[in-house]
């Protein structure tokens, strides 16, 4: 959590970033002209490499095969499907749900401009997740929060097709609640319901929305953190550090957007006050764990349309989020936040673009002390962040596997780094994959479209699979990028 900057420091930071943007725009004629359409198609394809369960005949990354076909069976429930979150073989439903929410938001905003083929693939990527979440919420009073023992899994370097580590099922219940994971699943179901309603599957959309409402009611009625309920399953891997209150507000905001019911608007507007002590210090945070800034941006369009900007905090909070983002950057121009993975802040960039478009449509600008931030400036800035990922950076490399001439070759990903069953059908046990993990050889299977953790604070990148912070991809890195690339594809 960042401390508040002084007025002078904020002005100076904004001046420096503005100067960087001007320099980058002036140099655009010399920079690489990126193929945003190619990057978009590949960013969606990545999700096929993360699939768990029985793969369809249309699977394009054919080095991946069926896996985890008995998930949940020992507990009397079918929990097959869904996604592995990153380079391991665990299904963490909290970040998976966030990935689904943001992927849906991007398609909701820009889906009409991405072309029939990309739209079809994006809808399949969302449905792969929502079908799984319908299973995970199919029992009254229970939400399944995770499948796979993360400690056992992280002790092995093994293909998902070979897994013999425990497929432990973790659930939250009325007596052992998990409001953050339940509410994020509700948000994902609500957001995705809007996508399917917009693109022709109204029956499925209705199923998703009804389930979203039910799961949200469960999350709100039985409050508590899954940190306490599932213990070592969540921590230290995906601990909820920001409390569950932001997820309750986030889910309610999505349900309001999907239904326009005053019930959800009243909930979120009243509880912004009731939860103030839990959320006030994180209004500029956004990612799989913190939804604070996302709540304000998501609701800002409704607030302006209903002339509620002076009676609710959402618009002013969204403006503060933008001002605070113009503070810390790598020397190459990438947003910097303390943590393990620099490129996971694609979610921040997506949020800035979404808000820039809302500002443009309402002829608004943002006043950051004495500096005016226009929608045009915000859009140029978000483009610079996308271009950094695609190759406009000091390393002169793409951080997306398969895009451009130079990209990561040794990503921290079990399935990608081990030989496919197609070429090596023998079973690889828990420690059998260790030599591949330690090898300096490039990964034998390209996880096309995967965006890795990215550079260090000095803009350097070692391309070393042992360094998970730099070389591991994740669904919550790719999901926001889909929307960003869709926007810039339509304008290239």
C-alpha cells in the first residue's frame, strides 16, 4: 500500500510521466508497428494451454492432453474443468474467478470489434471457466474454492496429464465461510452473463445470472475469509490480504450492472460507508486480491448518467486512482508496483483504458492538483504499457510467448517445459521432471500467447524458468490484456 505523495511530488511525477509519453509518441515513427490483432489472437489462445479436464476436439494447443479427470469425485461432486492459474497444476478459484470477470469485462466493452474468430474463441475461453463455476456452486450452502494440494503440487515438476499429487478439494461453507472467493465467483458469473446475453446465448446468460445472485447472497450472509476456512490451501499462495469487503462490493457492482436492480445499488452505495475502515487505504489498488479501484471505475459510468457524482464517492475515488497511478515507473516506462510480478499490473492498465473511454464519452477530464489528465493522454499512456509488453522496452523483446522475433523461451510452466505425451508417453513422476526444470534448454512446447511475469526493477529479464517472478505466466495477467489488445486492434 503506497503512502500519499505530497502535492509537489505528485505534480513532479505527473510531469515526468507526461514527458515520457511525449517522447514515446514523438519516437513512434521509429518504433515497431505492432500487430495488435496477432497479439490478441494469441492472448486468447493462451487460455487453451491452461485448461484442466477433458479437452475438446477443437483444442489448438495439441501438446496439451486431458488431465485431472477425477477432480471432486472423492467428494461426490464433479469438479472437472476450469483453469490452472499459472505454471502449476492447482485450480485456485479466487484468481480464476477474477480472470474470468476481467476477461468478460474486456469482451463486453470491445467484443463487437474483434472479429468473428476471436469472438468465438473468447466466448469459449469464458465458458470453459463459467461451466466449471456452475459445478463449483451447485450444492446449496457450499462453494468449492480450490482443487489440488498446493504444497504437494509445488514440491513436484510434473505434467498436468501425469499428476499423482493429492487433488484435495477445499470448500467454504456456512460454518467455514469464504466471502472473498464466493463473491468473486458471483462477480464472474454476473459479468459473463452480460457477455453471453450480448452475444446471443440468452438462456445460458440467465442461468449464470441466477447463480450469481444466489452465490452473492451466500457470500454476504455468511461473512468471513477463506484464509481462516481453508488455511494452508489459500496461504501463502493466494492469501486474501485486503479483506473480503471489497469483493462483496465488487460483486454487488457487477450484479447491479447486469440487473439494474436498485437492491444492488443500495447495497454497494451503503456499504461503501459501512466498510470504509476496511477499504479506504486501498482505493488505488486493483488485481486478483484488491478490487477497490475497479469498483469505482465500474460504477462511474452509471454515476455520471444518473448525475450522482456529488452525492456518491465513486467518481472522485476513480479520479484519485488515476492521479495515484502516475507515480512509480521503471526507467523503460512500465508501471511499477512493489511485488513479485511487474506485468500482473495489466489489470491497472485495463482499468485506466476503461475509465479513459468513460471520460471521453462524457466530455470529462481529471484534475490532479494543477495538472489536467485528458482521456487522450490516458489512452496514449495505456498504449505505451501494451507496447512495452510487445517489445518497446530496453530489452527489445516481447514478453508474450510466440509474438515477435524475440520472446521468453524458458517460462516457468510445467506443461510447457516437459515433453508432451505425444512425444514422450511414459509417465513422469513427481521428481522426474526436475532435470527439465533445471535445464537451460528452451521449453519444448510453446505456450503461445502467455505473458510472463516480466522485467525486474531495472528493466532486465533473465529468461530463467527457475525465477518464477519473471518467467511464470498467469491467467490474471493475460485476461486484462485481451481487452486492451482488442481496443488497440480496432484502432490500428
